[in-house]
C-alpha cells in the first residue's frame, strides 16, 4: 500500500471565516454572561472580571460546532457512498 502526500492549503478566506465564526461564539458567550448577571441580580462588574470564563465558554461552543460539523460531513459522505452503490 502506497501512501501519497496530501497537501493541505488553508486560504485566507478560510481563516477569516473561522475567525468570524469564533467571534460569533464569543458574542454568544458574552450574551450568556450578560443574561446570567441580569437573571441572578449580581454586580455588572462581573462582566469584565469573568472574561476568562467567557473566552473558555466561547472555545467550548466553537469546539462543539467543529465536532457537529465533522459528524455532519461524515454522515453526508456515508450517504453519498451508499447512493453511489445503487
């Protein structure tokens, strides 16, 4: 079995798209933090004192999105291969 080299090119468009997606995840996490401060009637200073937790939450949301995207791609690939057999 011969293994060929695979060249992976990441374009600037891909980098910008993923940066925008992470920005949306960051905004979503920040919105969740605002809701938590409002809902639990805590001090608004927690918005900037808990920025680290907000960034970690954004990273978790981004990772969950990446896992979901990979699962969808694998399912689509299996379905396409199944359709080609017929």
